[in-house]
C-alpha cells in the first residue's frame, strides 16, 4: 500500500512538472506573439505600412468629408496651394500626379503586406479573398445570390 501511494505521489509530481513546463512554454509563445517590438524588428516595412495606412484611414474617417476631401486630408490640397500659379500649371499638375502615384503605391504596398500577414494568421483567408476578388472583377450582373444565401 505504501509503495502504491509513493508511486501515485511520484506520478503526480511528474505530471505537475510536465504541466509547469507546458505552461511556461505556452506563456513564452503568448509573450512572443503579443510582443509588438519583436514584430516591428522582424517586419519593419510592414509595420510602417500598416501604421501609415491606419493613420490615413483614421484621418479620412475622422474628417467626415466626401471622396474629394480625401486628397485634402492626406495633404494634396495644401501641396497644390503652395505651388506657383499661372504659367507653372503644368508643373503643378505633374507634381500632383506624382503625389497621387506615391499615395497609390503606399496604399498598394500596405494592402499587399496586410494581405500577406492575414494569409499567415487567418486560415482560409487567401481562398476567400480570391473568391471575393473574382466576384468583384466579374461585376454585380454576373453574380447573383439565391434566396438561401448561396451563390449561383
């Protein structure tokens, strides 16, 4: 009887040590996943793009303007107002076109990085994104939804 009690006590200690080890490992994983500094060091470009895109989105949403106000909230209007008037209209238009290209490129990079990140952390995201893009490219006339909520 004493040997059985000792064996049970020993087994409990082993299980307790295993659980402690597993909990410490899990705690380490949780800390590494939630450590934004570590993510920033590993994915600096993506984090900057996300921060820029988030700031632009918050600026757009908080401005309460229509689509013409989007450029104004990102600084396009202030840039055009500081340019010379009159004979330099061509230069002004070129600079505004360049600025719009830069904005589009930054948004494109941010979207690509965010999509890549979501593909890694959300199972099935890539497939659903492809379906949505296909439907969007086909247009609303080629895709109808049945009353059951399923696609035709």
